[in-house]
């Protein structure tokens, strides 16, 4: 039991673990402490109470209690509950990841003079674990030389990205894009689940093997459904929500989309000469060199990302703990938003980012648990290393994202803030710094990028 002082409450705290990462907190405030706090609240109110026929602070206590007593008791009750809960968190060094909720089957009691005030809440807390020895981590550094073929491929990509879109009424071809009306229904649910008149869709490229993204979901055979169609035509496609989808009601359900093609457009690519002029470069040769420099910078970033991904894999292998019993939609959504910010910061185009996120939604439930597990690990290790994200680092990341998306930094910041994703950007910077700390202590060796990709592909197949 806590010791009563002039400024603190006398509180009895009991703690019970009812499930992995779930704590049940029971608190009791003795009647004497309740009386003292109620009297203090009543005296403070009396000193400032203004009632008709009486000067401020001179109204009779009985009259004030009759008129305002219930409200004063309710406010005092809330204050006592908040103070008692905060004390429990502080004294037991708990790290809540959810707001407190009433214990199932129990109601919150009313506050009354002369009676102990006892109540209970339940919270989920961050998992605890031992920090491993990072000297035992083995990290491969993939290396690759940027070739003329890479430069040609990047210029081709830029030629389409900055190409001229034109409205088409003819049959759709690969990479044509469109806006249309989407109506979504879900097996087992009555009526329309959702609908929108502004669903963006792109006919999958030939190398995508028919898979494409629509409304954040991956659909097999989307190319066959769209190729040859025209504006005004309607297609119907279906997919199955993964067991790890951030919306619980879609997990494992068959999702049907009726998509009516609206405006469609095709990109006419720019020539290298036109790209050079657009970027203000004197010649095509200098433009190619600038593209090469950009690719080398991207390669270095991808190299670092690959090393950080290996760190993440080994953290998951070496650290084990039970997760909260139920993955909430909010937690699942947050891990996806962090992925979005990380991919955008690497210079990946928004359409490609959405495709990658759609693929992540389709991963197994274990993959979703691993992402959430890694979130808790990184949060804990940031405390272990004392990692902080400075305003300068945040501004630098936003400026980099803005440059990669062709926007001004202030525009990018406004977009991020409006979407409520600033915390995800900060988390990505924090996680990168944590990973780099680990890499600095790990055993690092070079490996050819082709060989590294084979290893990654083999791991992916083994997990499938």
C-alpha cells in the first residue's frame, strides 16, 4: 500500500496478468482518503460559488451541496480514478499500449463519503524481453555495380512517369490507367459493404503475371478482366481477404468488386531529349550521368534497407514473447502505415507502394504478427540505445520524400499531417537508427546482389 502524504493518495494496488500482455489492475482508496478529497473539492467549490441572493463564496454549504453535490462527486470520482491509475502505471513501471477499460462484467462504482472507493481496469501492455547480444548477428551487405542497362531501364521508367497522358476510348492495354466506380460486397454480409466513384485502377504490366491492385487488394487475373474493355464497361472480380487484413470483418471472407470503367488514359512516353530539357540538363549525356548518380544513391539506400531487413529477421528469430491476445484493427493498420512511409521514403512511386501494401495485406496471419512483434521490439530497443529523433532528421526525411515525389517539403509535411501519419515517419526514422546501431555491432560481410536475391527468394518460397 502506498504511503499517504500531504500531496499523494493512500492507494492499495493489486496487479494480475490475465492473458499475454494483459494486466488487470485493482485499486482501493480508503474511506478516510475519499473523505479528505471530497471535502477539499467541496471547499474549493464553495469558495468560488456564485448563487442568486448570496455574495460569491458566501452561499450556505448545505444549499451548494444540494444543488451541485452530485456534479462535484462525479468530478472528484474521475480525478481519483485518474490519479490512482497513473500511480499504478508509475509504481509498477507498466507500458500500456491501450487505454484502460472496465473489467468485463463489472461496473464502475459511485463515490460516497465514509466508504472505500474500489474499482478495477484492464489494459494491454508492451511485451518484455531480454536484449540479445548483437555481436552474434550475421549481416550480408549486397553489392552491385550500376550498369548502362540499369540506366536505360530507369530512363524508360522516367519516360512513362513524366509522359503525356491522353484520354482513350479504345480497348484497354497493359499499363493503361483509369478511374471508375467500384461497388464492394462481402460474402456473409448483407448489402453493399462500400462504394466509391473514384477507384483508381491500372491494367497490370505483362511481367506482373495478371496480378493487380484495386482498392488496396490484390486480384488475380485482373489483366484478363480489363484487357480489351472500354470506358463504360463493367467487370466483376473477386478475391479473399487475408487472415491478417487490418479490417477484421474482411479476414478470410470472399470480397467481390463490381468495377465500372470511367475515364481511361494512356501514357505517351517522353524521349530522352525531352526528359533532359524538362530537368534543365544541357545534354542527354549529362542527363544519363545524373540518372546513374541517382541510381547509385538508390542502390546505397536499398543496400542499407536490405541490411536492416536482415536485422529485423534476426531480431524476430532471437527474441520471443507472447503478443496481446487479439490483434486490433488499429495496431494492424499502424504497421501498414509505417510500411507505407518507409517505402515512400525509399523513392518508390506511390502506385508501386500501394501494390506492395496490397501484397502485404495478403500475407499470412503469421506475417502480420511478425510485423507487430517487430514494432514492440524496435520501441523497446530505441529505449535501450537511447535513440531520439531530432527535428532536423524529421525535416530531412520529409524533404527527401518531397524530392522523390516531385513536391515541395511544406506540401509533403501538410499531406503527412493531414493523413495523421507523422508518427509513422518518426517511427521509421527511429527504427532505421536502431537497426544501424545493431549493424555497427554485428558481423558484416559483402555478398553479390544476385546471390543475395537468390537467398531471399529461397527464404520467401520456404515461408510460402
